[in-house]
């Protein structure tokens, strides 16, 4: 029997197949289903910065509104507690998840401002979360904010959370940093226990009839796996922290590829939304089949076997292969033997 066990963020998992944040991870019954079909850990949908800001503003408003009418502003706290802006529900979700399933539960925070997060991260920890995933979901739209300034803000946030929490912190990032390798190494130095590569931005579309900008959520395709595949392969040798590969994981073969290039776990959302929780069992069976066929006994044995450091052709991860690919595509297209683009 192949041994699928792996370690992620210091947590011992039965397999490298993790259910990433999405609609299926936001309900205790669905979580039971995910566990039943083989998820080795679950990332809850995010608590969004906007929810926390809303609650913080509301607390400020209630305090200022009643400050003069009462001797002690703290006497307002029960009323404030009654105002439910979503954070309480989230804490209930963490508790419900912990009693519904035995696998680790990773709570998720989504945004980039420091705001009141520290307090909420501690509340999530107290509610029983086994780890926290911080999703640095930001679109760098302001031309006066430099990449360096933005990254330094992100490092500050990670360091603050990592210092205060006793549970591990993973950071989910986009691929849109100018020097991705340097940024990810910086996250490790700031105290992150793992990186999740990558989150997926939902890009707006334009309705040509109404001229409205429409938010569009589209599920991923297996072709999108290549981005986490490349960066996991490149970064494995530079990181002692965990790597979770996310985006485009639709089959057990995708999971096998990601482990081979160095991932500790592979996360999936779109494939489960398309095919249901039972698809986890198919993913696991495909991974086991591939491992048996290729005589791998364990995930540990496979991990990083073809990362950039171990690969026979490290340049394939980078630019060098670009010319070769263009040449062979062109020659296939024109139906003749490969041309050299150098001459
Ligand atoms: C409908 C939907 C809701 C999602 N909600 C969250 C969320 O709350 N927090 C988060 O970090 N990622 C969220 N994601 C992103 C997924 O966790 C995942 O990173 C992304 O979909 C790429 O993985 P995939 O190719 O397996 O779908 C969501 C994705 C979808 C499709």
C-alpha cells in the first residue's frame, strides 16, 4: 500500500490532498463529506478584511454614540456583541468544523491591511483553528505605491501575525510580485510556516449592452496547473517552510506532478465544485495508481524528485526553454524539422 502521509505547516496529514477555501468548506455537513471522501485538511472560506473593518467601525460608532449617555462606555459591550457583522458567525464556523471532523481545520483571513486582524486571528486560534491561512488578496492599483513599499507592508503584517500566534501561519499569495522568489523567501524570514501558491484573482468583464463592469467567477482549468508547477519547482530548494500548490489541481496526476516538483500538499476547489466531494476519492485513487505504476512507495520519496535543483534540465523551469519551445511549435506548425532561432 502506498504511503500518502505528508507534513504541512507542522501538521501530520494522511495525504497531500487538501480542500482549499471555497463554498464547499463553509458548512459542517459538507466538511464531513470532504473528510469522508479523503480530504486530509480543510481550509475554511475567508473572513474578509471588509467584514472586520465593518465590525470595527460599528464598535467605534456605538461607543461614540453612547459615550455621553453612560458613565462607563464598557457597559455598551453586550449591545455591541449583539451586533453580528459576520465575525461571530465565522468563529462559530471554526467551532462547528472542529467538532464535525477530525482532520485539521485551517481558518482563513483575506486582505492586506493590518486593521483589527491581530485580535481576530487570536480569536480564531482560541476557537480551535489548527492553523491560519492569510490570503494577501490585493490588486496593486495605486501607481504611487511601489512594489517595494507594498511588499514591505505585507512582510510587516506576516511578522506581526506570526509573532503573536502560537498556531502556524500560511500565506496565500498571487503570482504578481516582481521578484516572486525573493518575496516568498522574505515571507519565510518574516515567520510564515508555509506558502500557498497561488490564489486566483477574479477578473472583471464588461457588459457591452449595459456598459457595466461585471465581476465574473470562472472555475479553473487543468492547464492552469503550470503556474504553481513552475514556481513550486523553482522555490523548493530555497525554502524550509511548507509549500501548498493551489490552482488547476483537477486530478491525482496533477497532485503527483506537484509533489514531484516539491509541494508538500496540493489544494483543490474548482474540481470539487464541478464534480462534488466524491471526486476526492478519484484524485486519491489516481495518485495511488501513478505511484504504484512508477514504483514510488511514499509521498516522501517522491517529493522534489524533479524540482529545479534535482532536475536533469533546470533551465526548463526558466527562460531558456522558451526559445526551444517556440522553435518546435513553429516547425510543427509549418510541418518541417526544427529551425534554429539563433541564426
Ligand atoms: C466560488 C469560490 C470561492 C472561493 N472563496 C475563497 C475564499 O473565501 N478564500 C480564499 O482564500 N480563496 C477562495 N477561493 C479560491 C480557492 O481557494 C482557490 O485558491 C482557487 O479557486 C484556485 O484553486 P482551484 O484551481 O482548485 O479552484 C474561492 C474559489 C471559488 C471558485
